[in-house]
C-alpha cells in the first residue's frame, strides 16, 4: 500500500482544477445543461419529444445528455431553459480576494 499519496481539496470547479483556461464558462454551461437534462428526465420525454419541444435536433439533445457542450453557447442553454418554462437569473458579485492580493 502506497502511503505517499496526497489529497488536495478541489476548488468546486473541476474545469479550473484541471487547468482549463475557460473554466468558469465551462462550469456555468455544465450547470445549465445539467438542469436541462434533469428537467427532461423528470418529464420522461424521449429525445424526439425533447427536440421537438426545444426546437433543436435530436442529435443536439443526444450531445446535451452526454455532456458534450462545445456546440452550445451560454445563450442557447438559457434559451432552452426558457423553452422549459425556467427563469434564469445572473448574479454579479465581488470575488473574494486572497490575503495580500487585495
């Protein structure tokens, strides 16, 4: 058994932890997409029904449910949530600063 392993606390954003340059946008898109997929699953809609209701192709629904979000803009994801009768609120707040960087 190797006892030299270390554990690091994550930031709460896996994309940031993995070093992606656009981590905040990727995380926000993942949150929006997760909500869309959750609603579709709750409604028990087929991909075809989902596509028809959301006015996108079935192949886009497939990509969305598999978490492949590169073809979706933030605006598109918000539009899809609106089509599902969801309101999206954007909150802007000061980012906490690290000690000594203030």
